[in-house]
């Protein structure tokens, strides 16, 4: 019956998340595991960097300070008065997602952000933080009243709009990175033995960095919008 | 009433999923037009005010990312149809 | 196959733990050192401001002192000049006086010498005249005659001898 035999492309094995081991009977995806390795690397790196901080900074310390200053300034621009307060949150999002998006260039490493679990975890955390900060800044009554503005019957639309934010937030990142890795895997699949460097440069490095920037900026913007 | 064997039904579902994936990507038109429009406006702004290039670029990228959402949803649905329904 | 399953829990835990650890090991120390540096720079700037203030004060003080010293020097020079002038005047005056006195003395001396010379001359002339007259008369004049002749000559003499000194 099969006159033409198509080579089968297993998207799950190539780009999707695969459970690799279990903890307490709950399987852990390889993407999540790579995320743990990235976290561990980040923590070790920061321990090494901050072990000998000096008032006269070295080159590495200078770069780190510049990065943190940039994050604080950007946050301060969208969220006045929140630059230092949100540095751990925003900085962790920026560092972790940036490195997760870039890690795809390494062979055998899947992007943790190509797994919807990671991005939804981040999106939900940003959603909860933004709502909580808005509640704290505006007070409970003004926060609730904010959903019924400008007129009362927009209440369901406002709520849906608010709930759509984390979904679009996490799906945007997931779709970009997952789509990119699928295209890279397809290119490698159609031309065996070819490492798709241009695709990797575009999808992993450029798109990855832009998406990390956008995810971070949108997180700041959501917090800022919810608090005013 | 015509009875279909499970194999036929599965084939129909697969075909429908593939067609659906193809159709879903039509949404890319909207995202593409929107992003192109934003990029054009950003170029105009940079031509008018070259010193504000950095902030214009960042604003453009964020706007494009928001405009991209629909296209990305379509892509995600297409991928789900292609690889998660068929398999 | 599901896109979203319990792995979200692992991801969330990962995120929260990473945030805690990075805050502990990266953000807090770096922010602390930046804050320290900021405080140090501020302190240094303050210190520099204070030092400059102090230096300015000192300079002002020196300036006034210098101006005073200059005034003093000028005053001393002026005074010295004044004194020297006075001294000069005095010396000149005394010199002039001395000269005048000298002159006076010289004049007195001259007068005295003149008088003496005149007396000597008169004696000489009278002797000479007496001699000449004696020769002329071929005899020695007697006392009375001599006296009389003497009187006569002396009475004519001042017009000839005193007229052209």
C-alpha cells in the first residue's frame, strides 16, 4: 500500500520534551533537567564572580555591574521606584530565559524554554506577582474596582483580558523557541550531516535574545500596568 | 449509514489535522502585516529622529512581539495539530 | 502526549530557588558593593569639598598676610627714604653751614692777613721811604724830622697802597 515511503520525522524526540527520570514517581523532562543544570551553572558563576568583589572592579565585575545597572534602569523606566525592589525577580527572569534561549546552540541541549511547562511557570509567576503588587499598591477595593472600569459591564472582558496576559506571555516564548528548534531540527533532518549554523544563529541567538528581552520587558510592563 | 473502519477514521482525522495545520498558518498574514507596518513606522521615526534610535528599536520590538502573538498562537496550534494529534 | 503536565511544578520550584540563590549570591553582594562604592565616592567628594574650602580659607589668609607684609615693606621703605631725605637735608645744611663758617673764617683770616700785611708794608715802606729820603737829603734825619716826614708819607699812602690791593 505504501508506494512512497516518507522518512518519518519524530518531532517529539527532536524538539519536544522527553521524560528522562522520575522523582517520587513523577517524571522529570529533559528540558527541565537542562534548566536545573543552567540554574546550577548560574549559581556557581555568581559565587565565583562575587567571591572577590572589589571597590575597584575588574573586567568581569564591571560587566556584571553594567548588566545589573541596565536591568535596574530599564525597570525604573517602566516602573518608577521599583528598580531595586524587583531586581531579583526581573534579573532572574532575564538571566535564566536568556541563557535558556541561547543554550540551543550546544549539541544535545534542548532549550528549557521550548517546553511549555517552563514558560507557563514563568508566565504564571509574573501574573501572580503583578496581581499581588497591584493589590498591594492600590489596595483591595481599588484593585477590584479596577476591573469594572471604565464601565461596569466590561468586567468580564477585563478579567478575560487580564487572564489572557499570562497565556500570551508564555505561549509567545514557547512558540518562538519551539518553532525555531523545530525548524532547525527539520533542516538537520532534510540535509543529513549538515549543522544548520545560519538557522541556529538566527533562531537561537537573535530570536532567543530578542524573545528574552521581550519576555522581560513584558513582565515589567505587566507589573507596571497592574499597579497603576 | 455507512460504517467506516477505525483505520479510515484515523486517516480522516490525520488528513483533517494536516489541513487544519496548514489553514492555521494563514494567521501569519496578520502578524506579518502588523510587524511590517510597525517596522516601517519605526524606520520613519528613526529617519526623523536618529538620536532616539535605541528607544524606538526597543519599543518597536515589544510592539512587534505583541503583534506576533496571533501568529505564534497559530504556529503553536499548527504544531499541536501536526505532531501531537497525528502521533 | 501532553504539552503541559506536572513538570510545571519542577519549573516553578527551579525558578523560585534560582531567584533565592541568585539574590543571595549575586544581586545582594553586587548591590552592596555598588552602594559601598557610591557611599565612598560621595564621602571622597565631600572630603575634597571640605579640603578645597580649607585651602581657600588658607589662601585668603595668606593673601591678606601678604598684602599686610607688602604694606609694611612699603611703609618701611617710605620711612627709610624719608629718613634718608631728612639726613641728606641735614647733612647738606650742616655742610653749607660749615662751608659758610669756613668761608667766614677764611675771610677773617684774609682780613687779618691783609691788616697784618698792610702793617708790615707800612713799616717797610716807611723804612724805605726814610732810607730814600735820607739818601736824597744825604743825611740822617733827626728824630723830629723823621717823625714829621713819616706823618706826611703815611697821610699820602692809603690812596696808593690801599687803592689797589
